C-alpha cells in the first residue's frame, strides 16, 4: 500500500468511520490498520495533553452518530485546513478534527 493510499484509508476512518471506532474497538474491525490508527491517535494525545474520551466524544459526537454528524465533521475538517489548524504526524498533514477523531478512537480502544 502506498503512503497516499494509507493516508486516504486513515482519513476515511477518521471522517467516515471514526465514530464507528468509538462504539467498536479497533480490533473488532478487520482490514483496518489498527496499529497505525492507534499511533496517530496516541501521537495526537501526546501533543495535546489533557484530552479525554468523554471530552472528545462530547465535542465530536454531541448527539451521537448520524448523517448530520458526518456532514458536520466534514465541514470541520475543511474549516480546519482553511484556517491552518493541522496536526502533522510523520509528514502527514491532518486536520485538527481528524487528529481528534483518531485520538477518540485510540482512547475508545484502550
């Protein structure tokens, strides 16, 4: 898998499936690079200490998972990039929202 394909997979997990990771541990999702996703989430948490699962879940999924939530997350990602709110991990530029979704997934699988 190329670096771009991996990034696309991770972004898809974050933008589309991040909330699914909240309700199902990563090890229950075959085909997902669980270690890679966890590393991104853990790196985000190290860079932004003090975040916890409850805070992130309230912020990202205040009303649970729905199509409205997904649309809101996509908008947040676009706004993050437009306003320069990024998290860089091993050369990858992720929106702050994507980083937070990975962090939530990492905390949810802990």
